[in-house]
């Protein structure tokens, strides 16, 4: 990974009468960082950065984002190029192993995923214990951790390489089966077992929608739209859930525990939960016949946030949103489906793109703004939207966990704090407290 410690280039920090030179690190896309590793030991100071918006947690070679230019690349390949030419499994291989798969490699991954797509029979009892109303993200996180109990051999040595795809295939297979099983449980349907004759996306749709009396066979356009959806969600550098996976993994916790924690972080409405909240917002506008311009005024009055808008990194449009906007329109046209939420979403985007409140804050549609339209068109229930994000993000989480796990200089994540609590005080016995 071409990272240069820029020799002799330092940042001078003046703290009172003390000054310190800090090394400057320059990434392969010319990003500059001040390495503060020695700051506390040499000055007693720490830094403070709410939400880590200015703090690099690591060096990484997996995904590059230029938020100002709206650039997203997986291992150097642009999102647009991959969306046009690649597949979810091929991109998963690229993210995890760093290169596009050679002939036979992605087929090997697909075969290993099929081998692991069944859950241990005992895990069926876990599903029986969940209420039908259980949120599928709670089920997914619990079942990822639970599945590790049946594979103790994978808990100790989570080494991931091109020859031992076990743990990669297992996680990518199980999330799909767990997701579909949790949906079947929620609607009181018998679970449908995976079909090894189908590709990853077709099999997921089969497990979701086949009935005891009728087998579901997805239209090619639907399979391609789902594959594109998963590919676009596959990684996004140090986002909240990926950082969670890295933090948990930094304690040498196993891959299953790290992925389970990442699912929990993704669940939040400010992160992966936004796709569900965005469709609920669009449905509310349609159901109540609200005027889009008045909705935007309420957002500007801070009554609520425009879900699916804004991003910590992108200060230009999120390239994924652009791709998903076109893909949702294409899918609806190909299937001859008319979704009333799409024109509402398009009008919201148009109004916001011409409004100073949004422009001045660099607020544009993000990956969650149009993704829900595709999922609705496929027939995915809204409660499952964030689970779909998790299925897509699994290879990215694995790639980052692996990158950190293999870093010889890796350290356990343990941030500092600025204490603002009470100074030392004497204990007061319960009977004497006022
Ligand atoms: C994802 O990190 C990633 O890469 C995430 C992700 C990935 O692939 O992993 O891209 C996936 O999580 C996309 C984001 C999904 N979340 C949403 O769509 C929820 C709505 N968006 C916001 O909550 C917000 O934009 C965040 C959480 C995405 C980003 O928050 P930041 O970077 O902390 O920005 P901020 O809250 O400091 O906002 C800056 C200003 C504030 O106004 P002021 O106080 O300066 O006047 O912009 C405003 C905010 O109030 N603002 C919004 C807004 N987002 C920010 N106002 C209205 N609607 C919004 N959506």
C-alpha cells in the first residue's frame, strides 16, 4: 500500500511555550494526515473530535472516497465501472482479497457459499424463540453470533485467504439464509431451504418468496437489480458499522462477534436504518397527500431530518444514489410497475437541490434515498430493508476485519476522553443523604 511518511514534512504544534513536530503521512490519493501517535506522551495533550469527522482511525487500501468530487472506488475500480461490469460476488472477492478474481475463483466462492447456506438444524429452535414481530436486524445480529457456536473451529483462527474461504463463505451464506428465515417466521410461513442450483441472489429470493404450493422464480431484471443493490452497499471505508467491526475485531474478538456488532451499528436510523425511514417518510407524504415544498420547509424548521439525504463524507452527490436512481427507474419501467413514491422522491430531490438550506450544508441524496424504491419493487418488506443493507455490507466488513487482523502494527482500539465529571468527593452513607 503506497503510503509515504513524508520525510522531513512535519506539522509544528505550539502548546504554550512548548512546540512539537508531528510527522505528516500522505496516502496514495494524496490525503495528508498528521500522525499524533506521540502527542500525549510528549505533551500530555490529547485531541478531541466529536464523531471522529477529522480523525483517521487507520490506514486502509480497500475503499477510497473523495467526498468533494463524489468519487467512490473499491480497490481502485470506480463504482460506476463495477456497477456496469461486475457482480456482487466478484466485488466481494475484490474487496476481501484486493484483486479481481481469476477464472474459477468466484465460482469457487459461489460453490462454498452454497455448501454453507444451510443452518445447523439446532438453530431452528432459536427461530422458534423469537416473536413473529421481532425486528429482523435483532434476529440477524443474534443468529450470526449463535451460528458461531456450531463452528468452534472458526472462533480461534479466523485466518482468511484465497485457499481457505470457509469463514467468508459461511458468513455470506448464513446472512442470506438467516434473513430469509426471519422473514418467513414473521409471516408464519414454513421456511424454504436454499436451492444450490440457483445463484446467490436468485436463491435468496427463492428462500424469501417461494411458497409450499408454488416456487418463486425471479425475473432476470429483478435478480440483476438485487445484485446491483448488494454491490453498491458492499463497502464504504470507515463508516459507523465498519468502524464498529474494526473496533470489536481489534480486541481479537472473532469474526462472528465483530460482524454481529456491525449489524447492530448499521441498524441505527442515522446509518443503515435510513432506507426504511426514508420509505416511511415518502409513504407518509403520499398517504397524507402532503405538499413536497411544505415538507421541505418543515425539514428546514428542523422538525425532522430528510431521511436518505446528507452524508458525513460526500459534500457532492453520493455516486451510489445516482446509480440507484437510474436503476430504480429502469426496473419499474422493465416490470411495467408504477410506484407513486418514485415521483415524490424525485420532486423532493429537485426541491432540495435548489434550496439554499441544503446547498449551503452540502446535503444531497445518499445511498438510502432511492434504494428503498428498488427493494419495494422487488417485494422486500420494509422491515427487511436494513437487513438487505447488511447482506450487501458483509464482504466489506469482512475485508476490513481481515485488513486489521493482518496488520502487524495493529493495536486494540481504546480512545481517550476529556473528563467533565465531579472532582474527588467523600462518600456519604445512605442514611445521611439529603
Ligand atoms: C449511510 O458513513 C457512511 O459512509 C455511511 C453510509 C455507508 O455506506 O456506510 O454511506 C450509509 O449511513 C448513509 C446516511 C444515511 N442516513 C440518513 O440518510 C439520515 C439523514 N442524514 C443525517 O442524519 C446526516 O446527514 C448524517 C447522519 C448522514 C451525517 O451527519 P453528520 O455528518 O454528523 O452531519 P450533521 O448532523 O453535522 O449535519 C450538518 C448540518 C446540520 O445542520 P446545522 O446544525 O449545521 O444547521 O446539516 C444538517 C444538520 O442539521 N443535516 C440535515 C440532514 N443531514 C444533515 N438536515 C436535514 N436533513 C438531513 N438529512
